[in-house]
């Protein structure tokens, strides 16, 4: 109630003169598409082991992780200097596909290892992965208008992506950066307007 709305992200991005380019197009096509809620289920669930060394003041972390910023995020969450967390990436982490981030797991295990003064390990089972993992994807609604000429080249695009993220934000709204990148990456579009929104339901 303090927030006043279930809209947790609402940002417009504009690249180029979309109105002018759209008006100059010979043809326009508008459509609405729904991408239903999904869950990514990697073969290997998340695993992490942590060991705190009082003498060096370093937390060693072994995790099935592939995130570049993972050590920094872990250090910040545990209120440690950035150079006090050493993550060993040279382990066989299995497939990740962007869903095995396990930050909350590693925070818990790192905290316990330091508090107890002994190594601690957590291996997520399948039910834990499906209930509390990072693999939940939102219901997503796309509303798109394309402006194009007779040669088939898209000259302008307006896109709105609305994520229904459920009760908890999870990875949202970070996932909203992907749709527009996936479209304007392989296609040469002169101008684009992108409205990214996320709501909790």
C-alpha cells in the first residue's frame, strides 16, 4: 500500500525519430502476443560450498555459477570488502543458461561458514529449485507496431513488453532488457521506442 501501485518498473527507451519514421512508412502492422509463464529447469541444480579463513579474512566460495559480478554481489550482501570473497570458477559448473545464479543460497552459506567457523555446503534438490530457485519466468505480453516499406525493410518499431511477475520480483525487471536486444540485435531498424513494464499480481 505504501508503494501505491503494483507497477514496479515502468521505463521508456527511445532510439531515433520514431514518430517521423513511422509516419513516413508505406505500411504498418500491429500485433499483440502473449508469452506464457515459464520455468527453466537445468539438469543440475545449484550447489555452493563456502569456507571462511579467520587468518586471511577471506571467504572461499565454490559454486555452480557463471556470473561475472557474483563475487562483488556476495561481498556486498555479507558486508565484506570486495577482495575478501574469492569465488572459484574453475569447477565443473554444468549448464547454466542464465538461471543458476544462486545468490541467496551463497549468501546464506557464506554467512553460516563465517558464523560457525567451519566449511558449509548446500546442494539444492529439485523441489527446492522449483520452489525457491531463480528460474521462474513471467507471463509477458507484447504489443508491437512495425512500420515498413514495400521492400520489406522495417524502418520503425514501437514495442511494449508487460511482465506479470506474480507475487515476488525475482529476476524482474532485469529480464525486460532482453526482448528489445533480441530484436534490434539481428535486425537493422532505423528507430525504436520500447516501453518496459513489470507488475506484481
